[in-house]
């Protein structure tokens, strides 16, 4: 259908009318607007982002009945924000782990001692305190100390040259734009893309897709074309490094068109979508998976993932180093039983162990003493490694194993009827209040403050989603890691979600994965130097 501009700044070369909020002049929107846009345009609250009173404009476009796309621009480039050189700090005697590799954040004594060493070597430096803001499960306090050179620069090239000189002298550092600090008072700019789906007028369908198979990655643009979608945004976390499992495999719960294809990460939250966008929710699901074997009932460790590798952790009690969620860490388990469906890919993962192929009725068709088979449509397989290999190898053709998997929110199943479930974390908003579950969802690494510093507290591209007080589904991307796009910290993402009117919101995968497609056009600006990143799955609006 033809796009309808309702209230807009001038973008993509179109003449338009400006809707401004947050302290800038307001021009009257067109008199004739659709019902789809009228309620959306009426939300005039400025984003809770950066210093108060920044200029903010919104361009609102009707994409389809019940679907609007709003591009919000806030603030402008701030010439006072400088480039710096941030130094990697070796662990000192005061560190909990003196043998740890150099990192961006260390204890106070290590940071101050290293700053003194740099200064003595002709690189005047200072140790700076890094604060952790209070969130739902982490108290406000000192996260650690970083070291930066005292000098600052107006360009990246100047800072990079000094970082190279530092490296030549036997130290290590990086050029860094201080506007990307989560506590920076930079005045912008930010670009926030918001797609809103109003179930009262929506006549399409919304859901998750992984493309042709779970174990492959495709760009959000490609997935939009594959699904013939009007809108697409990247969705959950996924395996990126082949050493952590099968590339593209969801690193958390995944339900697509009603079928459960990936297990959750502990109690981490998920985004639940029904096709009509009437019951969008953020919940913490419960997963139960078993196989009834001749030797007795067995608990399954995983679904459609490489046995022994648990990305983001949060698995069973024998996983190492932890059973709790731990983001961007791959836990291990030498003894596992993992179920596969025909959604995984052309072949199941190969390797030592055993594998039994199972038909639609749960009956064993074949058993092999190695892993890696091609599954026909409707078939499943059970792979075992370690002690699990013996369990599988003991099966015989014709036996029934009856594997069952359930993903529930309390007593309510989250599968069937075209439902989608997409992994994420942390929570951002709960019941209308900012509620960031940074520790619970694994974004705090014990003894490694640099992870929270870089992942949660510094500004990065972000994708998040949720539902507002009128029951409308909202999909949001915020560009970052570029001079013209500052990005958001996790606390800032929560504040933006709340100021957009969300009553429940969940952070999805971000960074180089962040992407939004509207009417076959990529409307976000990917931060990877190579362009749009291939991802594991996406939310698509058809």
C-alpha cells in the first residue's frame, strides 16, 4: 500500500510537516489524519534522554492499517564532546584476581598505580571512578576505576594516533568518543525508530522467524524479504562464534509459528507475541523437557543446540561454571541429552556420542554410535554425549521414547495457535515502572566489572520491544557507536521505553545486530563497519 505521512520532519527527500516536542517550536500537523496515527501523534511526551529541553522532532508514517512507524530525532551534535584514549589496566595486588588479563576496569589501587606509571612514561593519565547506577537488582555504587590519558582530542584520527604511540611504548589503549559514555552529558544526536502495532486496527500478523533453518544467520533485511514483511526488526540473542555452538542458534527461548524450537536461559525474560498483536507480553517462562526411555524418565538438557555448549548459561545443575544466566558466556556440560527437530538445519551437529532418530509418534527409527544425521520432515532425534551417549546407544528401533517439551507462563502454554516467543534480557519496564534486572539476567559478571561497564553502562545500539498502556505492541531500535548516533546505555533504554509509554518492555539483541526494515528499506544505520549483520531471528510484521 502507499505510505501515508501524518506528521513528519523532512527525511528521505520528502516534503513534510514537523511535529516537535521537548522545547522546540511546533508546527501544526495536517488536519486530516487517520485513526491509526491520531492516537500515536497525540503522545507528545519528550523522551527521557540526555539533558532536559533538547530539541526533538517526530516523523510519523502509516505503514499499513494499524501499523505506524515513528522516527524520533533528539538533540544535535555537541562540539564540546571530545575524543579520549582509554587504557587497558593490568590487575594489581589489590585485584581479586592479580593474574587476570588487562581490562578497562580495575580496583582503585591498580588503576591509580597504572596511571602513575603511564605519567612517568610521558603519557599523563588519571584514574577515574566509574559508577553503577541503581537498578532493580543492583545497588548504586562504584563499579570500578578506569584510566584515561589527560589529553583529549577533537577527532578520532588524533586520538587513534596517540593510542598507537601508547602501544608502541608497551602499553595498550583505544580511541574512544566520550559521548558514548553512559554518564555523558552530550546533547545528542539520537535517532529512535518506533513501530507501533494497534490490535484494534491491525489486519496482518506479527511473529518471529529464523529463516530457512535455525543454524544459519541472515540479515534482518533478508528475513524481511523472505517473509514478505512490511516491517522487521532483529530479535533475540544467538550463537555468533562457532566455538560456542551452531551459528544462528537462538541463545535462549524460541517459539516460531507455535512450535518450540529452543530452550530458555534459566528464568530470563522473553517477548511473547500472538499473530494478531492482541496479547503481547514480557514473561519469565518455565521449561520442562523429558524423554520416557526404557531405562526410565530422563530430563533433557537442551533443544536444537550443540550438546555440551550452553550459550548464556542458565542450564541444568551440572553445567559449569554456573547454572545461572551469564550473558555472553558459554557454559559446558560433558554429559547431555539434547533433542533436535527438523527446524535445526540440513544435518544435526556431528561429533562423538550417540544419536537416535525418532518418528512423529515418538518411535525410534534408527540408532547410531556417532552424531550427525539428516532429518526428514517431521522427524526428531535425540543426541547424547558423555553418560548421555550410553543412554541413547542403548535404544533399539521400534522402542518408544516419547520426548515432550513444554514452555509455560505459569499454567498457560506459550506454544500453539501461531504464537511466537523470542529471547532477550534484561527486563527494562515492568507494570509501568522502570525495572532493569541486570544481575538476574546475567549482565553482571562476578569479578569482571568490565563486562557491565561495556555492555550495560556504556552507550550502544539497542533494540527493545514491549507493550504500551493501550495494548499496542512497540518495536524500537536506537542507532549507536557512530558520531551521529550516540546509542543508549541499558538504564537509558529503560527510561526511553517508559517515556514512549511502554508498561512492559524487554531488551533484545543490540550492538551490530540492531536493524529495522520498513517497506523493504533498512531505516536504521548499522554500526558494524561491514554493514548490516546477519542475525539469528527477527520479529516480522506481515
